[in-house]
C-alpha cells in the first residue's frame, strides 16, 4: 500500500455547489436537490432490486456501498479522504459479498477486516497525526452504514422479505416530504413526527396492496425507515460541506443504507 499524505483540512471543503460558508444550523438546514434526487432514484432502484430477488439486491447494495466509499469522506470530516475512500471501497467488497451466505455469518468478520484496514491506513500516514480520531470515526461510520445495508440483502431470499424491502423504500421516499418542508417547519421534533407518520401511512397503503406483511408490521417498518432515513439526512444537512456534489450524493446514499438494519429485523422476526 502506498503512503497516504494527510489532507490539510477535512475532505470536501472545496468546490461547493453553493456557498462554502459555515453550514446551516439544525433548525434551518435544508437538503439540496441532488440529495433528494439521489434518495428517490436509489430507493426506486432498491425497490426494483428487492422485488427481483437476492442477486439483484446484493449487486445494487454493492454499487451503493462503492458510491458511499467515494462520497462519504467529503461529509464525514476525515483528514485523509483518499485513504478513507480506499478503506471503505475494499471493505465494501468484503462486507457485501459476505451476504452471499443467507445467514450473514461472515458480516462481522468482514466489518472487522474494515476496522483493521482503517487503523492500518492511519499508520501509513507520512506526516503528523492531525485529525487521527476524526479520520478513524469517519471510516467506522462508513463501515456501519455499509454493514447496515448489507443486512437487508437476505430479504431478497423470501417473498415476504422482498415485500418488506418495497414497503421500506416507499416509506423512505414518503419521508422526503419532511425534508422538503424543513424550511417552513423548523421544529425538529415536529418534523420527526411528520417523517414517522408519512412513512407509516405510505408503507401501510403499499403493504396492503401487495398482500405482504400485515398492517401493523408495515406501519412499524414504514415508521422506522421513514424516521431513520430522515434523521440521517437532517444531521448530514448541517455539515459545511453538504454543498458539494459528493456531499449531497453521500447524504442520499447513506440514508438508504441506514435503513437496511430495519429491513433485516422485520424480515427475521416476522
């Protein structure tokens, strides 16, 4: 592995799509159109892949994970963006491909591999230790998101699981309305309730139409997927570098992968 020099400042601080001044507060943060488009397109692709089955869902999850590896350093604050991207890309292959086993037995080992790579990348730095902890946390956060998305891959094995994927992705798209009204409604608690209700209602409507999970299960999955995806996008929207192309794409992809754990839980226990 070649030595990776430290970045002078966290990744993504250059070439913003809009003003590069300090980021907005939590109360005024609003998403860019690229984030909204990425979320909608990604959710639609996951919906189609989930309906198609295990192989399609695994392939698309790998693609999204690689996109996250490219974009995540721009909003996570890492001081070694190139090294973090390489670590996440290599880890993405290991983590997502571990889902070839339906029991996800090797996911934990693949994540551990990514953690080791993260430390090794920092050991290879040639100058200083500025931002060491932040760079490690950036890599760990990306690994968590990739692992979460990977756990949803097993949903593609069963008809019920595929329905859960469809329901969850519909809820994610519905919850985007809470993002879009963020400028008019600045109370985060109110917006969280809006995201929960929108996700639950949309999930129940679609779930009943598909004759898949019951209304109660669909409502829980929809509420969870809606609020988790909304919350992550809202937190990332406060980052100063969210105005970059990478930042906006990363926020959208991250909010999709984060929902994977909810899909997995619903698939396993129902």
